[in-house]
């Protein structure tokens, strides 16, 4: 009962103060006397500062009541993140006797959805946490998921900490924010003043994704980010995946992984995000130029089972699976779906294909091919890409 009264009085006080300040602002704005202009402006400033201080005090009390005394209340926010349904709280905690490290939790309805493993630069691991200076939520890597950007200070050194988000339909073991150590390190080293606006300026000249003026500008921003994400030497390419005048951007390391980006109406979309290949039977990814068709070959049991997957880009600029053909290159006598010892002699002398549980002919398999396919490869370095974009 006392708790309910506390919240009632606190909300009532907040409402009364807000109405009071609105009234004061209105009275000041209606005052037309030139002689009183300076006085009225001063009163407005003082009233604004007073109200802001009161609101901050109320927020501090409210957040500490919800999440404990070690909650960094001024950087605690109720937000909507693409990773979750409904609003959640982003709650950072200062070091304490019980937990000597700076920590972060995402909380919804009193339940901890995830703990964020915090990044600290190697050279600052022996320094004490000083402050969390700023928090921002936006999609840094153009994959449609909300990422988290922090500005922190350890000792007297301020740095950026970047955490990539995840898809809302990801499996449970994938549902965590991933610290981008190399990206955080490179961003921090390239800024004279470590702040959210300066990070945006560094990454994309301050442009939000959906505000780019051309695919050239957008792809330069993407490539700049990719260069800072890791130390590996990446390659680039421009291909025409679908039948329009805007090429798609390929980024990756041949034989290991590829990423594919497309552009429309000021916005970059990620079609493939570090899709790996070259191991576990995956031969790579092919496309049919200007036909909006992706093909991938994969296999199990050294080719005894062969998979052919066809994908296409939809109107929301993501890839949909058209079909997957599963081919058994052995006589599966017992129907268990794997080549048993007494069935291996038939490998290479037998072949039957299925889509789901339906057997299909070789002609039906071939009907999904829309033309001549070629592997998605990187063929240029960053400087060559920039020159081509600027031509």
C-alpha cells in the first residue's frame, strides 16, 4: 500500500510540476514588452533547468527502485529493439561489492532477457571503470537489427564499445549481443572526440541508412565499415544480381565467406551476411546475372547426399528459398536417409532426387536453372572499388 502511495504522489508531483512549467512558458511567451525580454528569457532558462533537474531526480529514484542502487540511472532507458517484441529496459550497472565489473542487462517485465558481455580495451583492463558517458541504439552494419553503441571511460581514457544485434527469429543460442572488439578499437583510435555524432560521421558522414543519395555513397559507407570490422584482407566486387541498373556489392574472402548488399531508395539492405563456404561440403554461392537467382551446392557423406538450393530476392530485399532439391547418390535400401555400410557400393551408380517427400525427375531438377550461373567472387581491392564507384 505504501509503495502504491509513493508512486501516486511521485506521479502527481511530476504532473503538477509539468503543468506549472507549461503555464510559466505560456505566460513568458505572451509577454511582449521589450524591456522585460531579457528577464523573461532568464526566467524561462531557470524554469527549464529546475524542471529538468526535478525530472532527472524522479527518474533516478524510479530506476534505482526498479533495478537497484548500482543501476546507472541516467543511462538506463526503456526502448524498442528489433530483437524483442515490445519495450525492454537497457540497464547498465556500475561496479559494486557483489559485482566488481561494469555490466549490462536487457530486462523485460522483471525478467533478464540477456546479459551483455562488456568490451574493455586490452590496455585498460587494469584501470577502474569511471563512467558510462553515452548510449545509442541504431543499425550500424545494415543488417536490419538494432545494434548498441556505448561511450565509456576507464581511468581517464574514453572509448567506443560496439555490440551487434541479432535477428528476432534467431535460435536461442544465437540470441546475444556480440562485442565488436576490432571495430570498437579502430573507431576509438580514429576519433579526436569520442562521441555518438562523431561515430556517425566517421562511419557514414552522418547519413542514416535510408538517407543515402546514391548507391555509390552507400557502398562506400559499407566498405568503410567492413574494413574496420576485422584485420583480414577482404576483397570486393560489383555484380548485377537482379535486372536493374543498380549493382549489388560483394564483400568477403574468397574460399571462406561472402556478404552481399543491395541498395534501393537511399537504403542499404543485407542479402548475405558472412555466409561461409569452402568447408563441410559447401562449394560456394552462384548467381545468374540479372536473373535474380542464387544457387548453392552442398553435400553430406562425401557427396553421397547432394543438396541444391535456389533462392531469390523478394520485394523486402531479403533472400527467400525457392526450393531445395535433395539427391541421394546411393541406393538407400532401408530408407533411413544415410549411406550404411552395405549401401556404400551403390554410391555413384544410383541417383534419385526429391523436393520434400516428392520424387522428381532430372528434367524437373533442371527446370529451376534460369541461365548460366557463375560463382560470387571478390575481384578487386578497396581502392579499386572506390575508383569504380567514383567513375
